[in-house]
């Protein structure tokens, strides 16, 4: 783990990871709502956040989180309409937003039905208008693919080099498709970054990320380095692989 200067929590299994993530989400929501009058968070798509969504929608958590003061953004989006089966927004709507009392006006999705450049520009405007001068999210929750991509920052993709815009289009060769993604400047300005990875199929990516050659172009997750915030890996034993030995 020589490439790494953050914290790594190795949990027993995916359920424990989900529980820890939901607990940290709820605690941060209460803290920032009390201190700043609002809580700002970005969530990913994919399977990694599903357990956390489930817990946040349960009575235990849904009654704790100050949803009226919670603003939810997305780390990335597929270039599809919001009701498309592949939409990260649709997943979050079905598994979380539709089950908790969060105002629609507090949900900030990519307008992924627009042309990709316009959608990215609109999202940057949204980030700036909601966050104001402090473009630092309270928490950003990230998943990681087996190829160590995160958000929609894939290996060797153009948006890895985007150091000015907060959100950008990103053509992904191997998918043959455009994506929309937060960029490193936006991700790394967060007060807290939580990377969720669990399961045997992520062990290789975790090893590459933490012990492989330092090369964010090949391993985009390695470019996640908060400027002044904190970084936490929430992984389970299966994803930790030989770290547990
Ligand atoms: C997405 C996600 C993406 C995800 C990784 C991991 O749009 O799919 O935002 O970055 O976090 O692909 O996916 P899993 O969580 O499904 O392993």
C-alpha cells in the first residue's frame, strides 16, 4: 500500500460496508445541516451504493437524515433519459429518492437527455449555483470498476486530463459511448471522499489502486486525492485480498 495516504476500513462483508457507508452519510448529513444549514453529497451509479441506499431508505436512517437540507448530486451519468434503465438517476430514484422525504428541488441530476457538451455545461452551472463559492461537496461517494475507473473517469479517457471544468463529457472507447462525469478538480475538492469496493471481483482493482504503479491515466482511481479533505476506502475482506493476510 505504498501509493496511499488515506484510511482503509476493511469490513467483514458487503452488508457491513453498506451499513458503514449509510452511517457516515447520516452522521455527515446531521453535522453539516446543523453547522451550515445544508448537506451536499454526490452519489454514484452501479451496484456499489445499492446497500447504502437501502439502509438510508429504512425507517432507522430515513428518520435521522435531514432530507429537507440535503442536496444530492451525481458523480456521473450515462447519456440516456432519466427514465432509461441505465440511468443512475433512475436507480437512485427507485431505490432512495422515492422512499425518503427529499424535496425534488434538492435532487440535482445531469440533464443527460441533452447533447453531451450542453449537459456537462448545464451541470457545471448547477454545481456553481447550488454550492456557491464553496465548490466543495461535503461528501462524495465513489464506486470503482474492475479496471479502476471511478465516476465515469475511465482509463486513457479524455476527461482524465480535464483540470478546469467541474463536469465534462467523456467518450469511452471500450463502451463506444459518451458519458458525463465530475472531473478530478470537482472530486478532489470534496471535504470527504468515500470509495466503496466489495467482492472478490474488485480485489485486483483494489490491489492495483493501492499497491500498483502510480499512474492515474491507467488507474483513474489513483487520481482521487482530496486537496484538503479526507479519503476513506470502505472495502470488505474479499476486495482486500492479500491485505488481510
Ligand atoms: C456508474 C458508476 C460507476 C461505478 C463503477 C463501479 O455510472 O456505473 O458511477 O463509476 O461506480 O462502474 O460499478 P459497480 O458499483 O457496479 O461495481
